[in-house]
C-alpha cells in the first residue's frame, strides 16, 4: 500500500484564485476589519473550492485572542463540584453558548484563600472573557473585580450582585422565590417557620432572607432571630443542624423549615429521621433549586425552581454573542424569574 501525502493548500493559493491579497484572505477568514460583501464571498468560495483549512494557531494570532472563555469556580475541598446540580446546570448553559459562538471553556479554580488575580488571565491571553461563579462579597473579590472593570476586560457574574457597582450580572429573583416558598408554608397553616440560610457574603443569601421576612410580615407573623440558622449550602451543614431543630420541633417551637437550597434540606431531612421525625408528617419542609435530588427523595421535596441552565447560557451570550450584546447593551443586570414547586414535604 502506498500512502500519498495530502497537499497542503496555502493562503497564497486562495488569494490567487479569489483575485485578492493574502492579507485580505486573512481578514476575511478571521473576521477582522470591514470587508466588502462581494470580496468576502469570493474568498469564501475560493477557500471552499480549494479545501483550505486555516491554522487554528494562526487564527488566534491574527485575532490576538485565545478563543477561550474563562469560567472561574471556587475550589471546595471534599466536594464533587461537577456533580452538584447548581454548577453542572450553569456550566452546561455556558458551554452551549460557547460552542455556538466558536469558543472553548477554560475552567479556573479559585483557592479559598488564594490570590484572585483575574486580570492576569487576560494579560497573558489565556482568555478573552470570563464568567465568575461563586463570587463573594469580600475585599479580595471586590479588588479583583474592580481591576477587571478598570482595565476594560469583559466579565459577567452569575448568581451574585454588587448593588453598589455596575457589574454585568445574570441573577434570579430570589426575593420572590423565598417569599413564595414561605407563603406556601403559611397557607398550609404553619406559623413557626425556621429558615436555614447560606453565608452572608452571597447576595442571594440576603435576597432569600428578605423574601422570608416579607412573607412573615404580610402574614402578620413576628420575625424571630432564633429561628434563623446558617449553613454553607452543603448537605452536611443541613444534617448538622438536625439535633437542635429536632428539639424545637418536638417542643412545638418549629412547625416548618425553609432552606436556602435543596442540599441542606436533604441533609436536614436525613438528620431528622434519626429523631423519628418525618418531613410532611411531623413538620413541613421546602428547599430551593429544584435539583435532581429533590425529585428522587422519598418523600419528594417541595422546592423553588431556578433556571440555572438559562442563567449560564445568558451570561455567555452577554459576552460572546455580538447580536445579543447589541440588544442588551443598556442592561447591566438581568434578573430571571423563579417558580415554586409543591411536592410531598409541604
């Protein structure tokens, strides 16, 4: 068997067939600068006829771009990040838009106490834009984001806002979501609703607390600090609160629990079973996220559905899709609606 080496078509040959310069071929294929439509069509026809495939590396140099959109994620020890509903849904949405726009994803893990030099990723041409997940309202994060804005690098926050800054962000209406969840419990006759919230450095924690308070106020129920508990959005943090909440359920101080995500609700539900307390029987329970776990639990978990996939898709579109960016140019923060889902635990 004789192998023949396939001829490599050069840019010079494309230029000759199209009747233009090599520089024009480069500008057309890299979509750089203004080009007459007639010229563009001639170059594309010539490229197709000859089977010319431009080097990906050459394209990147021509555009002075990496072809990557960076996604900054928190590194959480002992947590399988990609198996969590929240991150997997958002990343799937980002990936769908990135693929459509011809970009690859570059995942960057941020150490809890490590440096947050996001701008360096742009300066070293590793990324062309970035989406920040798990952003926190702490001084180090504020400094890193301020540097990105000052230097004009494109970035978008997901599920986190800094209301005193005009950062591009895609969020969900967590005030309305938590309000709807607590209103549902109150309509079921519950008047002693405990709340397990997330850490204060997340804007969505503040939003959920606001919604919780709004629902109580509308029902003329006094807000009580001793019914507020703080977890870290992990199943373990919900489980660790089981004993103290079990005591209050038994003594009649709590008749329902609202948690800021499904993972904490599931952990709490499992923990309370150790005290012979069943959700939907001895107390009502509502989670948040409408994760896969909420549907396969027994009993199934009442929850609030959040469009995480759409949030990721929209965040990437704001950065990569030229047509979409033009449409939303005047809108800095986008707030997506959520919806309550009733199941067996409430």
